[in-house]
C-alpha cells in the first residue's frame, strides 16, 4: 500500500514536471505500476539472499554435528536446535521452518535423503537442490557426505563473496544513474521556479507539449534501458 502510494505521488510529480498538470498523472499509472513491480522484485531478491545465508548457517551446524559423530538424522535436528537457540524461540525463518519440518519427517521414519531433498526443493534458490542431488548419489554409493558438504560450503562462500563484490560495484553505478536522472528534473524545476516565463512555451500550445512529450519519451526510454542493463547484470 505504501509503495503504491509513493508510485502515484511520483506519477503526479512527473505529470506536473512535464505537463504542468495534475490530471496528466493518469498517463503515468502504467509507469508507476512498472516501478512498483521493480520494487517487488528487489524485495524478492533480498529474501533470496536472506534464505541462502540462513541455509548455509544451518549446513555449517549440520556439518559440525556430523563431524562430532552424530548420524544424519540427529545432526539435522542438532543443527535446527542450535539455530533456534541462536535466533530465539519467537523468531521465525522460512528456511529454518522447512528444516524443522524435515527433522519431523525424519522422526516419523522417512529416510534422510528423501526428507532433505524435499527441503531443498522448496527453497527460493536452486543451489540447495543440486546439493541434495549430490548427497543422494553419495548415499547410494556409500561415499562420505562430509567432504561434499565442505566443498559445497567452500564454493558457496566464494560465490557469495563474488556476489557481494558485484552488488557493491552495481550499487555505485546505480547511484550514478540516479544522479543522472535527477539532474535534468532538478534543472527543469529550478528554471520553472526562477524563470517561469522562459519555459512557458514548453507548456503552452501543441508544439510545446509535443516537445515535452518527446523529452519524456527519452527520459523514460533511458530508465528502461538502465533497468534492462542492471537486470542482466544482477
């Protein structure tokens, strides 16, 4: 609700900027909807990062319990209990809830590999499913799962380090893009407030409105191109 209201306020602001009219905001509703969807996607990406971090912490607890000599079912429960003590009984996490559900399934007699595979299939990121597949193969061939877990955690830590570097680089580029988008709007409002008569032809008559529509098209096209570039890089 709050984000939708902000999008409508932004639409009204752009309408006032390019057409000196509040009613033109209805022309910007589709653009406001696209911005809202972009915000929603950003929230989903943040949840994926949070889920991935929680899954890795649970895996580290699981590996520690395995190295202490516990079986996979008991190690699964021990990792969940350690995580629950860390965040508190009142706190809730999506991955932790799925992990605890897998523990209950193991307690009901289901094989560890099956319960763990069901857990990873319901995660918001695909890496866990590949780990479950590798563990299932190890179970069938009688291999050692601890080496698989160590390799997976080491590779994921390196991948997360690279993702953090990429996010840091992109955040700087996003700030530069925001400044480049804000400068023409600020200059336009500065001239409107300081020399309104100078800009009056842009808001009066067919030629002026067509010119401002072209400027708006260029402005919106630049934003769409920027979003497509950052979406491809993220």
